[in-house]
C-alpha cells in the first residue's frame, strides 16, 4: 500500500521529522488518490498504526467493501487463500454473501476425509479435487487445469510448465487408482 517514491523536495509529514518525504501512503481507506508523504521509517510506522480493519464492525466493513473494491482486494482477497478459494467459485465477498458459512473454505470440503496413499492425497491436492469425487469428476478438473496450463491450449504460454507436469503426474496417480471409481 506504500513504497511508491517520488523525487521531490517535500518533507516527511511526521511531526518534527526533517527527512525528505519520499514515501507515500493513502490518506484514508476510501481516499486512494490522496496521499500523505513520509520518510521510510515514518511511512512504515504510519502503515503499521493504521490497521483500519481493527475496531470496525462487520456492517462498517461491508459498507467499506462496496465503497472501495480496490482497497478491499488489496488488503484481503489477494492475500487470503480462503478468499481466493471462494473467488474461484465466483464469490467475491463470502463474508457478505454467506455470513458465518463463509468460514467454511470451499477448497477444503471433502478433503482429508478418506484414507488415501500419500501419492494420491498429493495428487488430489494438485488437481484441486476432493476425496469424495468420482474418477470422472477428477478428470474434469484435470482437463480444466490442462486447458490453462498447456501451451498448446493456452495460446503458447510456457511459463507454467512445471505446474503442468505436476498436474499430468497427479492425473496418472488417480487414473490408475482403485480408490476412485
Ligand atoms: Zn520522517
């Protein structure tokens, strides 16, 4: 949320500080285009102090979320694996839409409920699948991943070939497994 720097002569806005104010921080969660300028130490201090989620009620947070999606995503969604899991299902704000149910990560349901050999457990994780899926279901997930990862199918992007290899390996494990019907 900070760290952008600018070469100017402004001074750090921290009271009594005489250092150049090279680092900026948004003035408020809902004012992202106005900044305060600080030296390196004071921008860090400002950011640490300003934990704006702290002390807010859920209603206020929800109001904030709709008010400023950008800020919301930066502070929560991108860093929170649970939010990402919901996002994969097209649910942007699970806490707002689902209330308390939101704490049940959709990516974790059905995982770890069966005894599986470690290779198959790992394979299921890689394929983003669930223990209780049929082989056909796992195959669908495998196909979907291949579409994204394989250079022949994603427009020539080879940056994800390591992951592609893992996915192919994982499907081999499940394909041959007697634990999946
Ligand atoms: Zn300073």
